[in-house]
């Protein structure tokens, strides 16, 4: 009984320290690892991506032709390419290989505050408009020269202008056929949008707030700037600009690992100052883009036992 009470008090103390820390300091791996060790089972950690085991292998790589407002990134296994969305006079979509080498630049016929992009399937991608909290499903094939927004499936969340604190990132979960979008702050929110691409088949579109995911992230993230769904582990990774952190959430929405994006951690020689988007390929490589036009690449280090 005493041991149980002692453990409960320890967990409470760790959580209290975490809440205080997040309001005054950037994320600290030691505090977070201690928090996770008290709240996450060994089985959960064994099945996790385990971001704490990742190291930088490249970056910052300057993304050619991207301008100075890179906002989001996604990986397409069809073309084995990274697709980056950047703002300009119109929305720009840029394609790179897995090392960040430039392949092509696509302009569009739409001017909006594009903040996120996710690959769905085949040639279908969804791009997020932050201020209008809007999702647009567009087609980008190897033959595409201009990304066409005319007449494409579009959905506006809450139907209002969120200013500069709206939707910051998007991920596609193929298992539940849903888009997951993150709202930056005031308050931090994550929404699941189901049926967005299937309304032509008379399927009802539903939007649900993912409160468990947000609760897990609230302890260590002052804002949210990107999200990715890893189809291998079926876990989400969620990026925070202000806290310089990448967090992993399991199927239940619980935080199970973290990567600190500050100088000295995970092989970083400089802090990633404005991490805006995150993606993973099928081999588990983590790609992070940040303003103005930087790409960082991380791979898991296999530890010897």
C-alpha cells in the first residue's frame, strides 16, 4: 500500500514539474523520459517508433527553389519523393528526393496561406489553408505542371477565419480513411475528419476532436506545427515549433517517446528554430522542414545489446 502511494506521489510530482517546465522552458528529454517511465509500459515502448533513438544524418539541407516560407512536407511512396508546400504569390508545391535534391517546382492557381500537405493515395494529396481552416484535395501526378484547385473536394473546418493560429498540419490515416489536422494554439486542438473524400458516395462527413491526443501533448508542447501518421507502427508523430519537440503518440493517443530538436540533442549542431512540418518514409526515416527553407533528416540508431 505504501509503495503504491509513493509511486502515485512520484507520478504527480513529475507531472507538476512537467507542467511548470512547459510554461517556462523548452522541452527537456530527462524530464520527459522520467515522465514516460512512470506512465508508459515497457510493452508500449517496445512497440513504439522510439524517437529517442534517432540521430541526425543530414541537415540543415537548403531546399532549392523553395523560397523562404517552407510550411509542410509529406512523403509519397509512389514516386519515392518528398513534397514540400511553400507560400508565395500562389501556393507552390516542390518535389525532392529523399536526400533533399531538387526535382521540380509546381505553381498553382490558388493564393492561400498553405501550411500543410499530406499524401493520401495514388496522385491524391490534401493541402491545408491555415487562416480559412480549409482542406483541399488536389491531384499531383508526374505529368502535373500546375496544381489545379478548381472544383476539387474542399472542406472548411468551423467555417471561419482563424488568423495566424489556425490549422498548421495534416496527416492521413489510411486505416480509418480520415484526415487528422492540428490547430496551432489558443487552444491547441486535433481534429479527425472522416468522409471528406467520400461525400460523392453519400457518406456522411464527421468531425471529432481528439481530446486524448491533445491531453498527452499539452504537458510538453506550447503549440503544434505539424503531424504525420506512420502506417508501419500506426502511431502519430506531432511537431511543436515553440517547444522544439517531436512527440510520438500510440494508437490510444498516449505519448510514448520524444525527440528534442535543440542543439546538442540527437546529433543536432544547431537548434531547429522554426520546425514547420514532419514526414516519415516506409523505412522509418524522419524528415523535418523548417523556415526559411531547411530540411533535416533523422534515422534510428540500432543499439548493440
